[in-house]
């Protein structure tokens, strides 16, 4: 009798989108620990999350900025909000915070008095709480230190641990917002870095933008699933999945294009042959790791908080030698929409250029000299300039 094709034994093949190619990773059934694990929860179905709170925000964010001073940490990404407590914000201010996170990618806070209960309550304002496949608590996950460096461990685990990723980007509905609050932290080490996917898209040549805009990235939980069982001794809640998402996506609130590729969970491109796919993914690793102009690095302390938008940023913890147990953070996450790509949407640079041209034209028509700072508004009224 002929041996069955490998795909016949792969659960993943039952869950591929119609435009799919193939999962590039063969499940390691030879590993009994992995093969014998039976996840208690089923594979998720697509959901429609509640409307993003940023749609309800005042584009000027007057209420939020009446209590908080924004300090941009780089041109492309990251704003520190000073002089405020998250625990004191009302619903209107939280909506404006969501809009700010959509525009700036990640927003930081120091010396916050939130506790876990308060954090969960605050984050429920932004949508339906998501649950990581390795998460035991229904509402939050504990994040420890990570001294693991994928450059050292990739000889025995295929998952690029601590590489740049968007949280659980393999889900059918990957998370929109995440918030991480640090409860314990070493004096040095354990920084987190974020990179803007708006910026990564704009940094491509026009030809590559067009090409990548026609591709789907294969986001998989398979490699992390294996690592959770084999390396962390954990028991994932759900079976591993491969999901094909547009390699360029449109942000529903800002209407801007963002690259949707991360080396932490993307294993290839569905429409390409494997060698083509591998080389393109290799290029994106270089593209991401050389994007110093679209990067921000955050030094944590006890009471520090970061809130980010996984739809337009990727992040990684910087590997180090500090004791992993000396770093404890509480993370909450909410479901986002199924990623989509609207070819008519603008990139961030296109938006800025268009608005500058419109403003200059208006100034000329009115005979007014253009001296004021450029105010950048999206077509839906969301302000792109944080400060
Ligand atoms: Fe993460």
C-alpha cells in the first residue's frame, strides 16, 4: 500500500483559506510529547469584534491631552504620555488613547498605579479579551523575562523565539491592542523594541510594494506550539493553525497601508515557490532589522506600561543575561478584525504628501503664507500627528 501523502495527516490542511498554497512546516509527529498532546479547545472560527473604540475618538484628542503631555520618542513610532494615570482616564479619554495608539503604533507610561484587576477592567473598554494559546487565566497572561536568543536556539527549535512578531498574528482574528504592565523588573536588560509596519511598508521600493501587495503571508502557530510543549513544558489550549493573511493590510481606523509580515510567525508566502518565498522572507528579516528609522526601544521599570497596536507594529524583547524570573509583566489583549487589504488605501507617506499639497494649495488660494506646523488628518478625521 502506498504511503499516505504527508498532507493527509496534517490537521492544518483542513483549515487553509481558499487562496492558500501549502504550509511549509511538517508537524513533527516523531516527537511523542508533541504528537500525544490533545488541546482541550477547538480551532477558532472567524468573529466580528466590536467596533474599534478609536472610531469614537475626537481627532484632536483634546480630552486626553488636557491631562497628559505627549512626547514623541522617534519620528516614526512611539509616544510617551507624561503626567497622567491610566487608572483615572474616562471612556472618552480611553477612546482618544486608542486613536493615538493607532497613529503612533505604541504609547508608553511611567509610574502607573494600575493593578491587574484595574488593567483588565480598563482593557475591556477596548473590546473582547483574547487568550493566548498558552494562557491559563481567562483574562490576562503573565510575561516573564526572556534570555533566549533565536540565534542560539534555532539549531533545535524551528521557532524564532524572541524574534520580531505581532502578538499571535497567526489567529484568524489577530489581536488589535495589547497592553503590558511591568510588576517586577531588573535594573538593566529586558528592553522591548517596536518597529512601525507603516514605516516598513513606505521604506520599500514602489515595485516591491506592488508585488508584495499581491501576496498572502503564511502566519503559523505551529512552531510556537511545538516550542510551548517541548521547550516550555506547557500545554497549548488550541491546535496549531496556519492562516494566510494579506502581506500588506489596511488599518481600519487610519485607513493606512502597513506591511503585515513578521519573522516570528510568518514562514513564507502562499503564492510563491518555496525558494522564492524563503529568499523574500530573508529579505524582510534584513528590512526589519535595519529599520532604525522606524524603531523605538523602551527601557522598562516597575510600574511602566506600554500599549501597542499589533496591526501596524511588530516587537521583540531584547535578549540578555539577567535572571528571567526578575522580570514579570501582565499583558491584556483584545481581538482585532480579520486582516484585509484595500488597494485604494494610502500609505503614510502618501497621506502626508497629499495633505501637505492640499494645505499649500489652500494657503496659496487664500494668499496666506504657510507658516504653521503641518496638521495631518486622515480622510476619516483621525489626526496622524501626535504632538
Ligand atoms: Fe509579543
